[in-house]
C-alpha cells in the first residue's frame, strides 16, 4: 500500500507526518492512495474478509498488521420501507452508525488515526470535540495504551459522550468556549508537540471514515444509490464519503457517483449558506446554536472539502430547524425502531425537506447516514419523548392507565 500526503489546495507534497496543514499555503491536507494494484480486481473478493473497516485495507494508508481495532464498522444498512413511504421515496436505507463500538461513526476514522499515531511513535493523542470524537479517541487510546487529552466546549456536550470520555480514562478538559475555539487551542498544543492531533483535519481520519461509503455500496451489492445524505458539522465525513467513491470509480468498481447531500442545523449552517451563494468557500457562523450539539460548529475545518464533495457530485446542502430534527428523530424511532442522536436525524430531516421541495425525486434510491446512537444524548430524548405514567403497584391501577 503506497500513498502520498498532499495539500488539498496547492497540491504540495507533505513530508512531515506531524503537520495538519500545508506549510506553503496553509491548506488542508489529503492522502493520495496509489490504487494501481486494485484496478481490474473483482471487488467481491474482499468479501472473503470479515465485514468492517479493515475489510477495505487496500484502500487505507496504514498497514493492517499495525491496526488498533475494536472491530469497528460492519454496521447495519436498514431497509426503511415505512419511513420511505412516509417521505415519498421509492427506496430508503439508513446506515446505522450507532452500532459502532463507541456508538458513532468516529470509530471508523479513529482505528486508522490511532494506528497511525502508534506507527509514528506518539505517546499522547488529543482532540477538541463536540463529544463523539472524544468518546472514540478515548477508547482507542486506551486500547493502544496512549495518553489522551480531550477538549470539550463547556456545558454543550451530551451526557453519554461525556461519560464515555471520562470512563475510558482520557484527561477531559472543559473549555470556556465553543468547539471552534477548543479546536484552535488543541491545534496550538499539537503544533508545540504536546500531543498528536486526531481531529478530522488529520488526513488519516477521513481515510478510515471512507469505509462507510464502501460498506453502503458493498451492502447494496455494488448498486450505487442516487442520493447519500449525511449531517455536516466539522465537514470531514462528507469529504470521506466522496473520496471513497471517487477511489472506487478510479479502479472501476462503480461507474457513477451518487449525489451527496450535506445537512446542517439552521443555527450552524455555514456550508449551506455558502452553497446557496454558489461559493467554494464559506464564512464562519460566529455563535453556532442547535439542539444537535454534535454539529454545533460555526467554522468547519474541512468546509472547503465538503463543498467540493457537494459540487462535484451535483449534490446540495440544506439546513433544518431543531424542530425538524427532533421530529425526524422521533419518526425514525417510531416507524422503524431505529434510535439515533439529534445530529444523525438531521440527515432524515434534510431528505424530508428536499423531497417536499422536489430536489429529491420519488424514484430516487436514498441512503441516510445516521452517524450516532440515540443513547449518546438521553437528556434530549427524555425532554421530548412524552411523559412516564406513574401508578400504584396494583394491576387495577395500571389497567386504568393503559385504558382497559
Ligand atoms: N454526526 C455526529 C453524531 C457527529 O458527532 C458529528 C461530528 C457529525 C455528524 C458531523 O461530522 O464533523 O465530519 O461533518 N462530530 C465531531 C465531534 C465534530 O467532535 O464529535 P463531520
């Protein structure tokens, strides 16, 4: 497996494995995989390997024998007929990333990112996070025996995620500021050599996250859906999905790209705003706010990559209100039995909205990536799920409550 680290913006080759931006132009970094060996191969050969991120090892820039793994990936692709009918699309699937080891898609990037940290001989890893990245990094750092420091925006991290980061033994630091501010602090610490940065501006993270797109196509038996919708926060995941599919196009494993649809919350919508103005770059939202705290991000580090992914696939970006997010979350739970956190429900809310606007057609085959588990944010669930009925301990009293 051969690869080069390059600047996404000016194309410079990067030789220092510890950089998280281009020394020449300050641009984002990306990884160019040499996939010559895969050309012309039968993709179904990979099925001899177990489901999961490492099934796709030939597309990953870390040697599999060095993998720090918790058996991430291999998540269900649910055929959601009832929900599809309600939304008015022919076929709707939900890729349920809540089934990953720490309950979110972040594990896909972290297995590759932490393996890379070990290859580089790092002793301490760190990140800023709206919650899921910290939960995932803390677990993989524990598995690898590394120190771990996570910076969280104070008061805005869902309970389950905070519990996870604390539980796996990370040094958890609550920063007086939002995610964007915490990210700039941790980047400074990384630059000074205090830790190895494992936010998704580290180009090894999206490499692992590519596997969600590989799996979707693999699970659909190499049929390419018309649309893949996913929530956008710091904006690396939509780029990872795009990169994965362009790589499979390049080796001839698929022959067309799906439209990629990025969904944001209206209070944190810099990519959507840029898309509406047909811009290739975005302006930061200064005070991002949304119930979907995972994507409460105003200055997405990988925003330019996300916009490229959207424009190149003739996709789009849209935003949904907190009410739309909570209502889609509930709909997915009650029609399909699938529990996702609010940010993840944004993808479903976005598809609902775009179908109503005619941007998605009724004959489209749509996949929503639902990025995190319902139990990540129990407070929001309890606040919005109705009431618990109280009863004395007698069958008669309970019968009165259940109506017969
Ligand atoms: N969905 C969930 C559940 C997330 O936790 C995140 C990001 C996203 C979607 C957006 O993905 O950033 O690649 O566009 N969470 C990060 C974190 C920021 O710190 O856990 P993205």
